[in-house]
C-alpha cells in the first residue's frame, strides 16, 4: 500500500463518528462501572447543566445578589403571614376565617414588592403604610358590596375602577404613593375574589395586622444585604411644560386612562360575561405608563410573558395533585425570579407570575384547563384596551408635543 492509500484509509467516513460514539457508550456500559458513568453523564445533562445555566443567569441579572435577597424576603413574608393567619387562636373568632390566611399573605407579599427603601426604619414605615393601604382597599370593597350586587353580575367590580385610578394618579406622590395606589387596587382585587362583605371588615383589620408583622420581620433580618431597585412602572413621571402640567397632570391622565379601560372591561363582563374579568382589569391597569409608547411596550412584554408562563404552569398540573410540595417549591423559585426581573425585564416577571398563578390555582384544586387559559386571553383583552385608552384618551405623547 502506497502513502496515498494509507492517507485515504485514515480519513473518517460519513457516519463513522456516530457509530464510534454509540460503540463507545455501549462498551462503557459493558465495562465494570460503565452503567454508572452513563447515568452520571445523563444526570449532568439533565440537572447539572440547567442548574449552572440558571445560576449564570442569576449572576448576570443580579450581580450583587441584592434582588435575590428581596425575592427570598417576599417568599418569607408570604409564608409568615400565611402561617399566622392559619393559627386556630387567631382565626376562631373571625368571620370567614378560611380567607384570613390568604388575604394576610397576599397583602404582605405585595407590600414587600412595592417597598423600596434602603434603611430598616424607612422600610418598616413604608411596609406598614402599604399594608394599611391594602386593607383599606379591601374594606372599601367589602363595605360597598351589598349596594352593588343588585346592578348585575359585574356590579361589584365597579369598585375596581376607583382602584385603577389610584394606581395611576398616586404616582404623583413618588414611589411610596405609587405603591399605595397599587395596594389599594390589590386589596380590592382580593376582596372581589373572596366576595368579602361588611361582616368581613374586622377580619380585614386582623389581616392587616398579620401582614404588617409578616412583612416587617423579614425586612429587619435582611438589613444591608438588600439594595432595592426602583420599579420602572413606579418611577417618577418625566417633567412636562408648566402650562400643560397645570391643565392635565400626567398622573391624572394615567389614572383616567386606567379607570376608563377598567370601566370598559366591567361593561364587557356585564354584556357578554368574561371568565375572570379581574385578570383583564388588572392587565389594563398595570400596563398604563407615562406615555403611549411605554404603554405599548409594557403591553407587549406582559402578553409575551403570559404566553410563556401560562403553558408552563399548565404543564405542571399533574405535580399539583401528586406532589404539592414540589409545586410550592417551584412557586417560591418563580417568585425569586419575579423579584429579580421586575425592575428591568417586565416580560420575564410577567411570565414568572403567570406560572405562579397557574400552579397555585392548581394546588388549590382548580384544574380546568380552559379556565386557566383564560388568564392568557383576558390578559390580551386588558392589554389591548389599555393601549387604546393610552392612545385615545388624552395621549400624553401628543399633549406634550402640543405643549412644546
């Protein structure tokens, strides 16, 4: 055999690589300890590599680990408030005691989300105010519930219109004001979901006390390890020319846009009946931003995140029935992702929260796939109505251009 034939014989042929790899794996499995090596390789591929990728993403999004600390604080606040609200000595004299734990935990959770101070004293003060605002919103809904039930199926939802206005208008008073407005709406939202009435007002007061304790204790423990980032939706509205600001303050316009969109959704629910109209109202309320362009961007991000989060949560439905502990562990991890991504990646945050909502609803016994998918299309409805309100009702961009 000459040199050219030797070179041709040494060159690899098509399919030799795959056959060699398969042969190597087969031989490795036949060798002593080879099966263990194959299992270890697959374990590395299925668990270790995704974990490393997730850790790398955490380090890239949150280099100083401050947002991860806040995410852990959110989970802790929710857990403390839920545990205190479930104590028999606390709930035995409370009307509808079964709702106390959920209401207290929800108020504590969202108060911790909206709080954005750096010192323990200021954070504790703001957390107390935010919890009170959540209780105030729930109490307003409960007090007005008997007077609105006769209007129709969507009658009590009219209260959410006032909360939607507060979300926009109270941004006039800075980050704390924006958080208080959001908490008022969220208190109304949970009261609507639980159909609270006047007899439940004392329970709401107890829930506020539990939520205040449950949210402040983790903040006192986190201390200087947490450097909260301002949420884009709650930052101050850019200044406008004085003449324009005197006639139509931007925050008033934002509140008017959100309230008008919420009122339209209430009317739609009255006419055609929506599966969960509160989801559409919430989507409309929280996508309204300081300009029409920003509203469109937030709407797109919210819809994209929901499109990803809802199917992922529905895929985990079997776990909710057979492994609820795993489901709650996933929910805690998703809440940490939510806290990390909310300041800069609204789409990721919306996807994480949609995932949390799906698996927690499933853990509570709701397994209807059409009902869970309603979160997706009602988010689209709310987002589209929010965009239309921002474009048609005193659009801030157009008014600013005219004022100049």
